[in-house]
């Protein structure tokens, strides 16, 4: 196989044994620097992307995509309103909800919870509650056994020390009117299921009851809002605007992107900052390439002079050293990208890095390597390494053969 002259010389400089091994060591260190830099960037992007996607998926699994309110009159006939909203393009699910606060107690333990009244037949169409049941069933909320049922989160069940079939006491601000004012009244509820939505905020502070039970406990005769699910989460802002435009200004909407904008903006900014900070490692590795090529030019000035006297053009000399630096960058980038992808895959699969779930909402750091991020890292690393070869290669091409051979 015919190898280009410039590539042949560049490979000999990189691979041939020399009496002076210092330049080889510098080239090896440059390659390792690129490897470590690219690997670090890939892993940093993977952990930030994984955390962003994991939080997004869990938030969207626990919440609806769009919330619809009628602040002035309230939603009296939620079934008719749901039918109207389902006719909006891209809306695939609708379910009512009532929200309130309560104090729950069991086994001499107490906790404040957010009480949510739902329709057991419609709720699985807008959230992942149906798939998140780990014990009992969602249909237990609709069963009529004298004592109303309640679904509680896994962490809340552990804190209270209760399970399916146990009874708990619920205290709400709404109670019995007396001469001294409203006296809160305690109600008994039966745990019909335990869920795990994956968000500590939900699993430790939420309880779900039927709409009828919520109306009695919270003293409400209308639902607070209707939850919607759309076929594409990124269309949620447009769907929210379309509802107000088509149904009238008495409808107020709120979508998941607006509700969680500060969180995802902070995650995106952190992803950019971490990537830039870790990317400086690649810059340092590129400086090592510059140093190694400059030292190589100094060591091989006699060889360069001989090549020029034999007819090698300045362009060929430039290509020799640019090819050598580019080979260092390609090898380092390939090895670093492969190691970064492999480590990210292994750490995500085996959940190597555990974190406090009550702080980060997830039990371990997820790693997700997006094809676009991976490609950008590889292309940027190779481009930086290529730019680093320009100056020393041009210096080699400008070397005067007569001056280089005068004292040889």
C-alpha cells in the first residue's frame, strides 16, 4: 500500500526509536493529556445531561403537562370541561384534581402532607400514578367499604410505619362549626395503596384520595383544576396558549416548562459551565502538542534541512508536522471518547455514584451520552489539536537549509 510521503515521515518521527527519547515522552504526555481531557468532557456532559433528563422525566411522570383553571367561577362540571379540552389539538388526556393540606398521623407519628383528590379512572391518563403503585391498587380509591381509601408515597409510608390495609388519621382545617369557630375534625382513612413516583418530594409528602373524599375533607364543591397530557412535551406551551385563545380569557393555564423553568435553566447553565471548565483540560493538552512539536522541530532541524535539499517543498514540511500533531490529537480523542462513553455507560448501569435522595431527588447520578454532545466533543477536540499544530509546522517550513547545515 502506498503511503503518502508526509504521513510516512510523521509516523517515523512518532514511532521510531530514537537515542533521545525525551521528545517521545513529551508526545506520549500530549496524547495522554488529550485522552484525559476528552474523557473528562464526555463524562461531565453525560452526568449533567443524565441528571437533567432524569429530573425532567420524573417531574413529568408526577405532574401533568398543562394545568387549566377557571379562577372566576371554578370548574363545576369537570366532565364537560374535560371533553372540551380533549378536542384541543395535541391533547391526549384530561383529568380533574382537588388540592389541599392535611396533617396525617399513625403509630404516634405525624406528618404534614399535600392531599390530592383525583378520579381513579382518569388520573393514569395524565400522570404515571397508575404505573407507580408498588402495593395495593389505584382502583381501591373508588371502592366503597365504609372507610375512605388513600394512596400514600413510599417514603411517607415508611415514616408513618404503615402499609396497605392500615388505618391513619387525617386532620384538615375544614371541620365542624361551633360557637368558638371552626373546629378541625379528625377523619379515619384506610391505606389502599403505596406508590413510588421517583421524586422524594412526592413520595414523602403526597396522599391521593378520590374526588368525593377530597370534597368532603376539604369542604369544596368544585375541582381546582383540570390536568392535561399532550402528545409532545415540547408542545405544552403552545397548547396552553391555544386553550386561552380558543376557549376564552376565563380560562387560565400553566404548563410544565413555565413551572420548572428556574430548575432547568440552572441545570443548563451548570452544564455549560462544567463543560467549559473541564474543556480547559483539552486546551492544556493542545499546548502540550505545541511544545512537543516545537521541541521536535528543534531536534530535527538537520533532518528538515536534508529533506529540503532533496527537493521537499515547504508545504510538505508543514504537512509532516501537522500530520504528526493531528495523529496525536486523533489517537488521544479516540481513546478518550471511547473511555468516557464506556465509563459513563458502566456508572449509569451499575449506579456507582449514590447521592442523598432527599437532596437531589434521585438515588444515584445518572449518566446519559447524547449523540450530538458526543460528536461535538470529538469534533471540537480534533479541531483544537489541529489548530495547535499550525504554528510549529509553519516554523519548520521556514527553516533555512543552509543555516541548519552550516555547523553540522
